[in-house]
């Protein structure tokens, strides 16, 4: 796992970099056909055809890999046969073949290689790649693919290079520190996978040119300060203006330091400590 830098033969290549894909087992292997399905594109539009997520559209055609986030195949030892690239996420995925012949994709933690054994269950060892309830994981262990509700499947900590830490347990509850710095209370029966998500160098990749972003389905982003007043709250003004107000979205929602969580949300009671503010590096209270 590392980064390969291009030679500056063109302006777009100067300073650009790409993953070296060293952890991929076989770069010519096609994804497992039974574990793929068509990935439909929306262009950021809802069922009415209105844009609800800006700057999306186009991009290369993809096959969606069906990932086993639940890890519900208990007490059956699986062997990692391949580490593969997944265009739908930042981390790598591992193809696991179980003793009964069934194959499933899982998120590949850092250090997991072909030939490794993984298993899920309530009484398994806390080894790399094993999935088990929070009640059976030793405190201080790095975990990922964390459930929020028992049996629902992992919803937290699934991006490249991230991890959560199990702090403590008390009764039927467990305290987990998430990558954002938020400390959250979760049911001890929720499952998590041991290890840190791989491909941690992903955030250091420099794309080098706008075309590479278009390949990923990301359309151009226009700053609000260069728009007209009718198009954005920060638009208009004589000459170049810094906006004249705190940065915000086209609908006036604050971009830095503003609260984005819905008031009165039921799961707010589970937050013991709010995440760190991105603007000031401090903890929100």
C-alpha cells in the first residue's frame, strides 16, 4: 500500500499521483459475478428529476459489489482468496470463501492478505478481520464496520484508513470513540470488525486534473462568491468580494461551525461527547 507519482510529462500529470495497488492480489481478476449488480446512476436527482445533490453526474460505468456488512455467517471459518479494488468505495474489499463453499465480500482491514482466516460469532478470538459483538471485544481495540442497531449491519467507520476505538462497557451499553472524535453509546450486542480499514493513503492522492474527477462522476464546483445575487446568498458585489457574511450554502445553511444535526433526534441521547469542530479543532458541546 503506497502512492505512485506520475512523471510531469503534461500539465495534468505534474504533481498527480495514484495508488500503487500493491495490496491487490490479482489486478486482472474480474469481480465475482454472483456478488455484483448494476449500479444505477442518478446524476444527483430525486424521483421528480430535481437536483438534490449538486455536482454529480457522468463518470465511468460501474458494477456494484455486494458487501456483507452484517457478517452474519457465524462460527464458519472463511479463507480470504483475493484482495480486490472496489470503484464504489475508498477502501479495498476482500473475497472470502467459507468452508461450505459460499463466497462473500467484506471490507478489507489493513494487514489482511490472501490466505488469512476470518470468522464471525460471539465466542471467537479478537483477531484481525474477525467480527464479534462489542460485549466480547477487549476495551481499547481498534474496530471498524460498527453496527448502530443489532442485526442491521455495519453503518459506521467504513472509509479508507479510519478506525473506531472501544472505550468501555457498562451493563448493556458500550462506549465507542468514532473517527470524528465523537464518543457514542451503542448497545453491547452490536457487532464490529477487528482492525483498521486499509488503503489509508487514499486521502493523500492528488488527482492532478479536472478530468480525473469527471471520471469519478464529480462535476465542476462553482464558488458562491462568483455567482449573481439571485443564485447564491454570497453572490454579487462590485469587484471581488469575500462574501460579506459567513460562508453558507445556496439555501443559506452555514458551512463552518453551524449545527447540522436535526434537533430532537432520538439518537442524540446516545452521544456522550460531540465531534470536534472542523473549523477550530475543538469539541462541540
